[in-house]
């Protein structure tokens, strides 16, 4: 039996996010292009001889009980398979919290992977994904990772061609956004045709591996809600493009914005400007990373 596992929980961005309708069960039906990025949280799982789940984090305001998705993920598998031992989970956050990057879902996905491996439960990736949707709609994708079309409430996944590599600058302003608030205030009937991203065109551009065609088709229908509430998101998008990004977009329900750069020097200069320069007040957290494309590499 494995006594310790070190895992990486990678964040995601949305290259395209469209909402088709609100379902009778209250969920929204979506079509999204999800892309893993190289920014990740670190998770260490330690075996305990005594039963129970302990969670320790580096952020004082995060819950360490069943309100944390890593706790839910561990409990889901350990109860199903009647695991007699306990575990201690050390979660070190780097992915911005409440930022539209699926940090919590990715943490849960890594713990599902880790508990399955630690206790040799024998679940396949597909079996983990089926269980993951019980925790959150993004969890199955965070188990699969890479570039994917996400449909339904996010649980219907179709792998896509890997994105061509480039630099991705991630900037989160000093606001947090409630996903529930954004979806509740999305007025589908009042949207214009141009508010909806061209998901099929984006898929074709990804297949062609043309980063410029991909960048032209970036789109997120939720910007119609979140930017009205937090105009700084639009300011960051414009600043990133001014600093050399081919294009920029809000990820998920926000408020995180990412810019795609094909020039490494421009990307580095943009990072320095947003982190230390005259534009440093636009974003509280700034990261320079890239696309993470390898789907088959374990979370460790």
C-alpha cells in the first residue's frame, strides 16, 4: 500500500464558452472548449492508520471539511470501497480561487486519482470520471485534461486535437465572482447572435493547429454578465492586447482573464508590466504559463 502521493492539479481556461438553454432541472446546457494550462495546485496525500479524512491548506479561508471538494472526493471513494484507513490531504493552492479556472474541481480530480492509486481500487479513468460528476460538472474534464469539447452540463466530453504551444498570461483582478450569480443573471433571450461564440469554427481552427485562427474565434457568452458587474475585466483584456496578446478572454464565469501570446519576449514583458509596472493595480494575481496538452500523463 502506498503511504504518500504527491500530485499536481492543473487549472483550465475556456477558449470558448456558450450557453444554449436553461434546463428544467435548473442547470444550464453548455458547449465549451476547455484547455488545461501549466498552472497547478500541489496536493500531498498521506496514509493514516486510523480512519478519517483530514485536510490542511495554505489558505486560511478555505474550508477543511465536507465543504471542500477534496474532502468530498476522498469521502466518495473511501465510503464506496469501505477503505478502513484514513488519509491526510495537504493542499497548496496556486490556482486563483473563485476565478473561473476550475481550481477546486481540479483538486477533487487529483484526489480521486490519488485515492484510487493509493488504495489500489482499480478504477479506470472513465470510471473515475463517472464518479467525478457527482462532485462537480467540471471534475470529469479535470480528470481527462487536455483540449476538449464539453457539452451537457459539462460532463459530456469529446477530446480534441492538442493546441499548438504558446505563452498564456493569466491575470485575476482583486474581485471574486459567484458562478451561481452569473448564470442566474444570464439573459439568454436578450443576447445577440454575436454574443455567442462560434464553437464549431473554434473546433475547426484547433484541428488546423493555427493559433491565430483559434485566437480570432475566442468567445465567452458569460462576459455579457460579468463584465457589466466588473468592468476591470474589460480593462485587463484591452491591456493584454495592447501589450502584445494575439487575443484575450475571460475564463469561465470570471473574473480571470487570459491572453494568448506567440512572442515569448512580449509575453515576458507583459507579465512584468502587470506584475510590477504602471498596470500592476489591474490584477492581484498574475501568472505566465503555457498550454498543458498531455492527456495521458498521471496527475503525479
